[in-house]
C-alpha cells in the first residue's frame, strides 16, 4: 500500500494570470513546472534552487523552474503561512529579474489582499 505524502503547502491560483502563462508553454516545460510545484508542496524545507524570497518585495517569492538552458519564474506569496498563491510567470532571459515583472506581481498580490 502506497503511503500518502504529507503536503506542507497548498498551491492555488489567483484569477487566470498563471494559467495564461502555463498554457503558452511546451509540454516539457509544463511537466517541469508541475514537477517543481510538487516539490514546493511536499518538501518541508524547499531549497532556494526552487523557491526564493525576492529581496525588498513585501513577501513576494519566485518559484524557479529550469529546463536545460531555459529559465522560468512563477511569482507567488504565502497566505496564512501555508498557501502559495500563484500570480504571474515569465521566461527569464537576463540575469536579473525584470523590475516590471516584479511590479506586475506586486500589483496582483495587492489586488488579492484587497479582495480577500
């Protein structure tokens, strides 16, 4: 009998920002994103390789997905310490995360908190 793995976090989506990004990806990228989400949900301590706090961002994190030389980021934040709420995602093409992507994620986070 297979034992059920304990979830340490639950991922949920806010509106359709993430789904739009996800639907534009190839099958291989989608599989890697799902694999990474599974790690984030099930590992008690998620390595920074996969989940990293963005400095000076008021609680914004990025889920980090890499498939060969392609790097993707999915912004998220915690709600009630447990829940990871996904906002927007993008393919990273430069070393630094574009400020406009961070600002977009912060705006979505703000909308979420107002609606809650």
